């Protein structure tokens, strides 16, 4: 009884193997069938077809590219690498090979493996910016911040960057600063239409330290308006939640009457659609025991060498009037991330304008419009200077308008 059963099983096995054998010799039809199977999720059958195709035509690159993708789907990375490295050696200029090679970066099990693979890719595509960006990201993950920053700073000025690539490089630069000390000075003068002839002089001193991926800043701001002076003490942080999310948080208390007694702020930033960044948040200021809440929404776009930003601030309600601020900001990057020209247009005064916001408290229903231009530049790798000049047109009363001339200068040093 055992012998007939064994014989039957042997016959069935032969029929099964015969049914799996691919007899097709037209490699174009083999690729078509393999592609259909791959799209339908039948990866094991896809692999049989791609292997048959490469037996017949080892130089048929489209079949080999499909085989690499199939092996990835089957989690056979080492086998896939053999085919991928064959393509890099024999057909690196073929249109589909470079995108395939770049996808392999994300499949590295460790940062060390990823960096080793990127070193190999660099020799094949020495001018490919995407490889350098991926390398900077991996260096940052390995806590090699100095090397990551050097790469990001070099490539961010390239005119070949996409908006998404510029955004990634900017985030790397933001996360690789260890310590900074900053000083700033602002001078505000008033036109003859104002009853006061005095100028306002404002300044601030801040210290920044990065704890891992979270920058934390401590700041002291001072304002002198001849008739009064005040100090504002602030602590703020930018916790990074993920590669797409991060927060802005701020707490502050003051001495005197020219700043809010207490301020708190929070904004959530989210990167989406590759080159866009959205913001939603709020500010809460307390003046003499009264709370003033402001809602915020904004959006930014990285496009080529430009960064465009639009923000709106709504609230509080003062004297039955909803206080509003709308602003448009733009940057044009020069040869490095810290070297750029910038401009701003807006209406109203936002609660983030610490030295000017008391004017909203005094005249919440009166209109104001402003514009400014500036430049920021890095010198000798550590020193940053920024100069900005602006003009604010303000309704002083319903019958009288005036202008405020604003100039600011700031200096930062990276330690």
C-alpha cells in the first residue's frame, strides 16, 4: 500500500513542478506578466518570472529593476543588493536606476549601514544632492552634528534644491546648533504728528542651548521709553516630536508696566505636501490681572531659494473690537542658510512684537500698517549680523495719522 501512495505523490509533484515551469521565451511578455503579478501582490510568482526573464536576457534592465523591488517586498534585501549593485555597475545612467538606488537608502537597518551604502553611491553619482542630504540626515542621527551641519550649510544655497529638500536641510541646520548667545538693539522714532517727541530704545540678551533635538532659549528684554522702563524675562523651547511635527512654547514674566505681567505661548508646526509647513497655536497675555487670548494660524512654503510665509493673529477683543494682525514674510537665501534677504508686510501688531504690542492696548480700534526690509549674514563661521529697517503707518486718532521709523541690529555668536 505504501508503494502505490508514494508513486502517486511523486506523479503529483512532477505535475506541480511542470505547472510552475515558465516556458515563455518572449522577454517583453515575461516583463508584462511579471508586472501584472507584482501589482496584484503575487510577489513569489513575480520572482519566478523575473528570474526566467534574466536567464534569457541578463541585460534586460527593466526586468532586473522589477526583481529588486520584488525582493524588497519579500524582505530579501541581500539578494536585492546583488541585482542593485549590478545595475549600478553596468547601467548607472539608465533612467530608473538612480531613483531605485536612492530608495535603498531608507532600507538600511542601521545608520552605519546607510552611511556605508551612501559612500558607495557617492562614487557612482558624485553630483547628486539627494545623496548628500540623506548623508547629512544619517550623520545627525549618529550625533555627528558638526559634519551634518557642514554638509547642510554647503548644499542649502544650491539653486537645484526642491522645496522639500530645502526644508529638510533647514531643519538639520536648526537641530545642529549647540549653543548661541545673541544681542539685539532696536530704535523707534516718531513723526511730528505724535504728541511725544521721545524715541524708544529696546534691547535683548538671549542664550540658546540644544538638549538633543530640542533648542531651549532664555531671554531678557529691556525697553526704555524715557517716561518708563521695563524688563521681560522669557524661557522658550522648540521640542521636536517627529520629523514632521515640532512645537514652539514660551513663558514670560515682567517687571514694570510696558510688557505683559505674564505671557504664555504655544504653536504646533507640521510639515506636509513635501515643501509646506503649517502652524496653529495661541498666545495668552495678562495685563494688570486681565487675560488677552490670541489665536494664530500660518503657512510656509519653501520654493527654490525662497521661503514664503503668511500668518494671521486673531484676538483679543478690546473695546468691542477684535484685534487682528495679518502678515506676509519672504526670504531669499544667498549662498548659505544663514545668509538671506528678508521682507515683511502687514497690518496690525501681533503679540509676538514684544516692544510694540502695548500700542494695541492703548488704541485697539486704530489701524496700522507696516513694511520692513533686512539682511542676515554669517561671518567667519560663528558670527551672525542682522540689520533691519522698517516703517509703520498708524492711526493716532480718527483724524490724525503718523509714522514710526524702526531700525534694529542684532548679533549672534555660535559656541
